[in-house]
């Protein structure tokens, strides 16, 4: 089974938005082609993929122009022929057991029961997930969860396979697992294949065509991978595409003052639940003007450690202690601080940007923290306008945060924390979903803040980010029982 794709002057604009997410797109993808879809953050890559899967929404959610067809039909009329794999492994796991989770999509399509389980076992074999059908999905690593989700898509036997940055939230081992699984899948299927990924090198050997969307509408480049990357490399890099062998330059650090301790941990044990200690005996010091990066495999406890240090999770054992100068009368234990005490001291960016959005517009979202602190002044408003411009969100100031692209949501989540000007930043994967230009903006901004005395703790799988910024690196070892 395979599929053709036709776009004829197609475009999509979210409700209430002035700018088109995708505009004036003319495109033909032949049955069985394998395509890497590139473009700057916000160019409309995910919008196009969701539309091809038939899940973009109706007239109440946005405005559509032109025509987009899969096998000559509106994708919304035949949703079962497209299989979509998303970024976040956890968001795609539905049921408690591996076999049931893979079977879920087939059951929704009304596949006869006698056919489902042969499809399930075949799909699991194709992605290299050699586990019992009753294996708990809660015990899977990030890479295994993503392969499980891919197996669920394959069991439905789609004619069009769509992957939206499937490795964005994975550690390097997980990236290899998913990439190798997709390679096995492509060796055994003739389905048309379209994958979005900012990091070109992961997929360029598995595709026969690269299409680059222009942020202003239409197509910036289109052709065989070698031709596109060699002939248009400089132009692509200028437009934010991560072109292999063209790394983004690291910022030059210029500290303006002496570093001083902000907080420390003493024999710290971190726990997702009171009875689930995932790391113990962690002793670290967090200093002003220093960028400390936490690395490690998926599931090792990086995010849990970040949230514990940030005063948002109770330590499983030991303690987090703020220095007197940093606490400034709030008490030594950040977990006991009230929200108004946390805001000017510790700002936290969650792994999922949507978990911290509460306002109806981007501009209002930025103003939440300053208003809570009584800082609704002309200087604060200028600061917020500067953040919008610096992080390339100014044209989206009146948009609903939940309608932004993945990369735009991440930049907004970083900006909302910076809006309150805390002395310590705790950032969970601050650069995921970024094109080369926006990555450079975030990295440069964090370097400037650290040079001015802000302390930074960042959880990251981004090796370029670690190389560019890390003054210190904490690599967490795998706890006992963590899936490999």
C-alpha cells in the first residue's frame, strides 16, 4: 500500500491569526517516495503533516485555502490510510500492556479480531521490540516507547507514514533505536514516507528527497538530498536549517562578576513518587553565573532532579538548601517557598511547554509572572517586548499559545520564565524543536544571562548545547532497574 500527495495552492491559518502557518504550497509527492521535510521553526512543517493525517481541524479552528489531497481524496475523509508518529513518547502510550497498546489503532479501525494479533506481533518484530505482549508499558524507556508507538502505527498498515520529529525528546541511544527501527520498516514497506526533523544527519541517508518549506510561504528548496544540501546549503543555513558540517557558532562568554553559591544539595534522593527513589546521594552546588548541564539516558531522573532543585518536588531523602543570600529571608528550603517567593528566585521551564501556559495570548502569557510580582511597569513592558523580538515571537504576540508550533511553544516557555528575571533558571530541554537560528538565539541569550550573574541548570540531550554552554556537567548514571 502506498500513497500520493498533491498540494495545489494549499495553505492553512489558525483562527484569529494574521499570518499563514503554511501558504501557497504547490507540491507533488509520488507513491512510495521517502521525504525529509525541513524548514525554519514556525514554517508550517507540523501543520502540513497534521493536515495530511486528517487531524488539522475544521473551519472553527482555522482557515484553509487551495487543495490538499492524499490519493486524490481529502485526508479528513480517509484518516485510517495515514499513520502519524509524534514527538513525545509518553503522550502516545495509551494502554498498560505492550500488545494492547499496539492493537489499539487496529481496533479503532474495525480490523477483524482474528487479524489483529498477527499484525501486532509482526509490527513489534519490524521495529525490533522483542518484548512479551503483556509487558508493562510503564517500564519502557523513551526509545522503546517511541518504537512501541511506531509499531502501533504500522499495525494499521497505512499507505502514508508520517513522522513529526520522532527523536526530539530522546537520548542518543534512543535516537539510534528509533532511526534503526524506521530503517527496518522502510526495508519492508512501500508506504510513502515523510519525516520532519531539524537535525538533517539523522535521516538524510534514509530518504530520496528533501523538501524545505519557506517560512514566507511556498517551497525554498526541493530535490535529492545531496543536491539540496550542496547547492542550497548557504541559503538554507541563513533560513535556519541545520545543514551538516555547518555548526552554529558558540557564544563567547564574558563574565562580569564573581560567582557565588545559590543553593546546594545534601545527600539528596529524588523521587517521582514517595516510594519510587530514582537517584540517591546526590551532592551538587549551584552557583551564580554558572551553567550546569544535567545529561543521561531517558528515565534516569534528570527532570525529577531539576524539579526537585527548583523547589517544585519534595526530596525523597536528604535536602536542598538555599544560601542565606539567595533565600533573602524566604527560608533555607525552596520546597517550602510560596509561589511569590519562588518567582524572583527560581524560574523553571518544564519539559512539556504546554504544562505552563495559562493565558489566552502570547503577550499575556509573558506578563503573568511580572504581574504576580507587582511589576506591571513601563520598564517591564519594554523587557517583555524585547523578549518577544529576541526569541522571534513578536509577530505572534496576540496568538493563543496553544496554537504555536512546537519550537515556538518552547521559546515562549523560556521567555515566560525570563520575564520575571529570576536569579536561577532551571530549564528542561530548552533547545528542543529549534532551527539553527532560534537555537543560536536561545544559547546566546542564556550565555549573556549567565555572564551577568544568573545561575543556570539545564537538562539536555543536545550535544551542541552542552558543548557550547556547559561550565559543569552532571551525567547521571542509570539507577537499578531502568530499561536499557
